[in-house]
């Protein structure tokens, strides 16, 4: 991955982690009428659901609406990842491996 990968490259790496290494599903979240929802829903073994908002490392900002959704989902007890780098994806893998 280059110094400033595209969001779709980061998304591809996330999908490889979730579906390949963790045995889950990494689904695109399309929610008509609800702007700002996270990009992906992560369905993980054991019935766990997490969310991921993806951004490229440089030049992309998280909107106030996206931050609102992060807070709202976390208030409901969900984990919401804001992923900007490969290191952010690795943190998901590290957390999941530590929990299993």
C-alpha cells in the first residue's frame, strides 16, 4: 500500500482481515435516508457486531454527522472503528486475537 492509499485500498485490507483471518463478514452499509452512517458493518463470530468508518490517511476528515453516528452507536454498546491506516486495521486484529 502506498504512502497515501485510497479509501478503497484500506477497505480491501479490512475485508481481508475480517473475512479471511477473523472468519466474519465485512458488509458495505448502505442506509438510504440516513447520511453519515459508518461505511462497513463487521459481523464477527460469536454474534458480535462492530462498525467501521474508513478514510484515507491524508486529506480526509470525519464529518460532524459521522462523529454523531459514532457516539450514538457507542452509546448503544457497539464498537465503532475510524480507520485511516493499515495500523488501524491491525489494531482490530490485535483486539480480536486478544479476545479469543
